[in-house]
């Protein structure tokens, strides 16, 4: 449903391709909306249509049916220059000349607002500086791109998008080549930009755990349809877990991670210090061993001592003491616990 605060709305979108007279449809009857200040993550399997949907929104390709509205006006009704001032699109693995300096790259974002000569005015220079400052790249403005880390390059590309001063920022797999700390840094940066500068940010990602934690809304593609809602709503109604179909993977509400279930009859009693018990249970689950607080022939206690954490296994085969979870799990691999059922 379109509301007055929606900056982006999709009405009855059918997405796909027409090749040699043959139509391939990826998405049917897509009706979505996003507001200023929101971070929206588009998630789904490879080939499900995530990038295609983003390119339709950016007006790079046309939908097979339906229309996209930006600021209550059809995207198809904007001129190219008008749209360039409203939408910034960061493609996956954006290719830029590595000899270019950071500030030169960011200045390209101002071209939709300059005259036909492309001459930068004082207002443009102020916007470039503000964009660099927003992504923490002001001190690196004169550095050539080949001297930047992957995370710094991505920040520079986002600064270029910010320099356009768009209302909508679209990013295709922005975290794909980043390590875990930089992935979180980038998502936090996008959240900050959305909240503080009133931008609407829509990104595609395979980082579903980060998306589920940090997005205001998910657009989850499954079975050629797009489900829309807060991550928590999708956890409650089971839609997030349904993405994996019959792969036996589900979302753990307690741990905030996706887990693959394992069929096993092994059962062990686990007790002790809460933090150690939680971590030990996770390690046991990896082995296909289910932990319980009830009585079993085999038991494990996980307690802190003066020497540090200790794990004690007690079972029919005897009593064993371990100083690490690795030592415990290695033993259990070699001596499978009894079925406590």
C-alpha cells in the first residue's frame, strides 16, 4: 500500500526477460514500498531476481509489467537527468579507474547537477566534502584508489553516490568482497546515512544474518514472489526459514543465526556455567549430539575453575576431564555417546 511517507513504491511488477520472443519471468505481481530513513535488504537464492529487481527500480531495465513510482511519480515519467538527481545505483563490483583519486571519483557524483560543461561550483565542492566526511574518507581524499583497502574503496563508491544527493540509494551486493568487520561497518554506515540524512537505502545481499539484524525491512524472494516485512515478523511467521525449502536450515531466534539441523539419536546431559553451557551446546550440535538438562547415561559439566574453564565427561566408559571444547569434541568424535532416548 502506498502511504504519504513512501518514497518508493512498486505496483504489480513482473520481472524477467524477453529473449528471441521467449519470455522468462522471475518475479510475479510484486507490490512493495519503502520510506525515507529506511534500510531495506533484498534477499533470496542465486538467480531469484534480486539484481533484476534492483535494476528495474533504477530504470536500467524495464519490467515486463507494472510500474515503479519514486516520490509519487512514475519512474518512466522522469527524464534521465531528473532521475540521476534522485537515484544513485552502485552496481556489484563497481569498476573504476584505480589511478583516480578518491575526491575525483566522488566528484563524478555531482555531474547530474552541473551545467553542460560539467564545471563544479562552490556548492558542488561543499557536497563532495560532506559526502567524504559522511563515510569517513575525508583524510584519504587525495589517495589513489589502488592504495585503498576493499572496505575503503566501497566507502569511496558510496561517497560518490551520496554526492549525487539522491533520495534513493540502490546497492547490489555491497558487502560481497568484504571481510566480516568491514561488512558490519558498511551496514552501520548505511543505517547512519539513512537515519541522519533521510535517505532510502535498498541493497541486495547474501549476508542474511546481518540483513536480519540490521534492516528495517526485508524483501524476501521465494518461489517467484516477494515477501515484505520487518525481519522479526518474518522470523515469527516462519517465512525467513522457508527460504531454504527442504535443506533443513532454520533461523535460531536465540542465537540470531541460521542453523542446519542434523538427524541424530545421540543425547547427553549438559549442565554448568551458563555461558559455557551455551557454547558447548553449539559445539555438540555441530557433531549431531543433542544436549538436555534431563538424566542421560552420558553427561557433561562445564564449569569455571581457578585454572580456567573445565569440561568433565561422565559416562559408561568412565570419567574424563578436558580444558578445551576442542578436546571434548575430539573425544566425542572417537567415542560416540550413548543414545539416551
